C-alpha cells in the first residue's frame, strides 16, 4: 500500500507550481450549528479543483523516472481532464481526453482552452477501448483515481489544511467519486502525530462506494448515476482506492435535495464557488454532527468550484435559502430528545 511519506514527497514536488488554497470559516454557520466548520477551498486551485494536484504529481513523476512521456491520454467527466490538460500544457505534452457526451460545457471548454483534444464517447466502454488503442501507440495513460501517484498528489490538499490550522480538527469530511481524494486524505492524516478520523460522503443516487465500503467488495453501477454531483458519477471505485476507503470512520449517503441545499448555502456564506460534488461533503458532515453532543471542529474539503449554466440552474430551481441550517440541526435534536423521553 502507498506510504504516507509519498504525500509529503508530492507536496515538495508540486508545491512550486500550485496555489496553497485557503481555509475559510463562517462565524454565522458556526453559531447556527453549534460546531466549528473549517473549509479547505479547492476552487482556488489551478483549474478550479483539487485534481490539479494528482495530475501534476503523476506527470512530473513519470518524466522524472525517464518514461518517454510525450502524448498523454485520460478519461474524465471534467475536473481530472482539465487538470491533465493544464499539467500537459505546463510540461509541453500533447493531451487527449475522452469524455462522456453529457460533459459539463464549462469543463469541456476549459480542457480545450488548455490545449487538449476532447473526444466525446457515448459509453464508458467505448472510451476505455479508445484509450487502450492510444496506449498501444505510445500514449501515457493517467487514471483519474486508480493511480498511486495521483492519490499521493490529492492527499496534499488535506496535508496543507492540517499544516495551516492552529487547532486540529476532530473530524475530516471529503466527497467520494472514485476515491482518490479520500484515499490521499487518509494517507495525509497518517503523517500526523495524532491521526484525525476521516469520513466519506457520496450522493445517494450514486452510492457504489458506500455499498463497496459496507460489503468490503467492489460494487459497480450499471450506468452513470443521475446525480447533480457530476464529479461523483463514477461507476465504481478501484481495488486500489477501496483498500484505503475501508479505513474510513464512516461513510454517508447524501440526497440530491441536501446536495442542492448546501450548493446554495455554502457560496452564500463563504462567498466562493462551490460545485455540487463539494456540497456532498458538507451534507455528510451535517449528518454526523446531528449525533454529536459536544462541540466539534470539522475540516470539510470543498473539492472544486466548476459549475456550468445548466447545473447552476438545477441547483437554484428552488429557493432553499428560506430554511436556515440551524433548523436542520434543531429538528434532529428535538427528535432525539423525544426519543429519549
């Protein structure tokens, strides 16, 4: 299994090229919830998401190992493809990204803006066949999450947060697609003297990772799930990421309504872009906080902020700001009190 030191090494390797993203808090949200929430905001990262970390680490390592890296190919629904395209331009590599036909417009435009060739495919199987053909012709493949070097790079987001906060969190929450971010986050906590428990969160409509976690075996979805969280539409985690995910303290499923709720409230409170996949992590954190009877300090990793117009319209189809977050915690506490009686 990948060692925690690989995250420290990745931080040294990629640090000169990337932004050290900020930690933000909302005093109003903290007062409402009765807990302290600290957000690692990866929407400030290159390409607008944490994926730049793993992509750059993987390509820098490939070049340093003497591999003949000239052409790069990957499969992505958006953020990973943007990251590979950006890193490829930085390192002067030719990049091809195979993407689903329903890819976010803003993410496709960003990939092409970085110089990548984007090829839409109707099915994942079609994309994988095309990738294999390119690999045989000499292209270097970087998997979105089933890659140790990618995982190590993703872990630097949590590592930075732990290094930058004066008071360590009592829990860490991150969203799950293929499991690369959570795998790296768990490794990052292993670098600390006192390890902080890590929790995962996933859309209930695409709960393959939660089911894999519970059954301790990979569960694969038959088709791309219809969740608004496009960064979590993967069909299955990998054996590589599952071995890390099994170390999670717990795993939460988040409804579409809850995802939209936090995709409205977090930008309002923090004044930053928050894409639906990021909101999944906050949905999981709130569910855990409902059962906590002492004040907690929670680190929530907001994975990115890339949202296209259609997704934005879906998020704001209903005005969910009419219900303040304190009502959700209060309703849960009142219910718990009634059960205790």
